[in-house]
C-alpha cells in the first residue's frame, strides 16, 4: 500500500459520505465500499478484476438512469482504480 492508494480510498469514502445518502441506494453504497476495500487490500487479480467490472457497471447504470453525471461517475471509477495495485491488471 502507498500514499496515493490511501488518498484515493479517502476520496471514495468522502464521496460516499457526501453523496451516498442522497444519490445512492444502500446496496449501491455497499457495492462501492466493497470494491474500494477489495482494491485497497488486493487479495488477487480475479478479485480486483471483479471489483472493477462491478463498479464500472454501477457507474454506467448511475449515468444511464440520470442519477449521476458522467463526470461524477468517471471520477468515482478513477478514484476506485487508484485504490488498486500499482501493477496494471490484465
């Protein structure tokens, strides 16, 4: 773990605190938090890949349902990706 990953995790938590209660359903908040936890602790590549795919699908759903802007969803995904391992996942 490094400082950049820790800061990214903090940004995800702040997003959940700021927007989660009004813009996300409880199950969606749980999905984001679970993805962030998985990525920050990165148990294995399959776990990382599954977390990223799930959060990408959630972000797409939030945009398509007009609940989040593309910019906000993209920032969340970028922050989540930054929580993950430094080595790119294939």
